[in-house]
């Protein structure tokens, strides 16, 4: 196995530093496909970086075919400020693909990824996380990538076309199989999610015949036919009723999921409930926190229409 670090130059910044992206290449001497793995396209999603680092250590002793090409930090500027968007131009890097060489800074980053990285990969896992506060757990795949999404091994799969301008949307346009792995965040259950991520990547390598063996996936996985985001109507202080354990249980329509109250008067201003008779929570905020109007508070699947796969 040959291991190389490669640098993809983006531009020179005002502070004099060169902005570049760092690619990790792990190349076997046996032919096979190239698996792309990327993280931190949103700068507040740091857990998947650790998943990729631990996986890079495992790769040293893994007898595999083909090549793994990793981009642990897709948006170094946003990682520096621990923000979802690039603070210099306020852009969401994951909405402006394929980017432009002459565009905004974020568009230049997207262009570098589209031209220097994506053409080299055959199959792609795009790692995301809940960010600083929320915790999330599900896999999103395209209709014809369902089997790939299943291989991540998470309990919930959601099959839908990704948003235009996202990296996954661009990959799909180029006919490259892609799964978006939404994993962990909020500093909760990190060991569990790291293990889940590592298992998921190895499952995909087995699926692609890059390594031998049977994929290790949950006995019961569900395809969520309906998945909705609940946003806060008003800003306030959020006081949750759910804990991280609720990610794996089904919550009824009458169960109060949490409230927000005014930090000024302490008056209760919003009560949150699941919209379905049987709600499966795939994103939640476990602790008391401030929330602004319009923030995603929960992502909830309908267990009555979910299909076991
Ligand atoms: Zn993200």
C-alpha cells in the first residue's frame, strides 16, 4: 500500500496564507475502484474528521484493492470558525457546486473539489454531522443508490434526490454513486458514532469488493418514506424532553418533545410535538440551549409509513 498526502491549491488569502485542500491517497497495488470520503464541508461538523483519521490508521493494516481518496476537511475556512457556512462570503459550500474559478471564495473551493477531486472517485461517502449542538443519525441516498446507503448500516435510510448545488447532487449528475452519512454531533455518543462510521466505511468497501467479508449491518433497517424537519417558530431558550436514547425509540404524537421559553419573561412560547402517530427521531438537541427563529429543532420520520429493508 502506498500512502501520499496531496495538496490542491485554491487561492491566496488576504492574510497572505495559501488556501489549499489536503487529500490523503491510499493506493493498493491491486487494482480496484476509488472510494472517495469527505468531511467538514460544513465547518461545524467535526466528528467525521475523527472518523476519517481513525479509518486512515486502520487502512495501514487493511488488505484492500483499489484506492481510497480522502478529503478530511472540505471547508478549512469554516472549520477555523466552527461555522456551517464560510464566514468570508457567508456561503454554504454545499449549495454552490460545481463552483467557479472566478467566483466567491466558497465557489473557488467548490471548483477545486469538482475539478481536482471528484473526477478521480468512483463511489463517494459524504460525511455530515449535527454540528455544535444537534445530534443526527441517518443516511440519505439517491433512488438508485439505495443498496449503497444500506451498507452504512444505520437504522434509518432516507431516499431522495439531494439538493441542487450540493456536492452529492453534482456527484449524481456525474453518475457517481453517493451516500450522505449524517452522523453524531453535539458532542454526544462520540465513541458510538465513530465506531458506526468506521463500520459503515468498511461495509461499503466490502460492497465494492475492495475488501473481503460480509457487511456488518443492523438486522432491522428502515426506509423512511416521510422525513420532516421541525423548525422553531420563535427564538428562545429550548428545554428538551428527549435524551439521546430517544434516537432509537418511537415517540407518540401526544409526547411533548420540548418547549422554548422567553429568556426575558420566562413565559413558555412554543411546545414541540411529533406530527405523526409514531415518530422516529433522527435529529435532536439533547441539552438546554438558545435557539433562533427558524432553526431546525428536530428531524422526524413517520414510522407508520416506514418500510423495513
Ligand atoms: Zn452538513
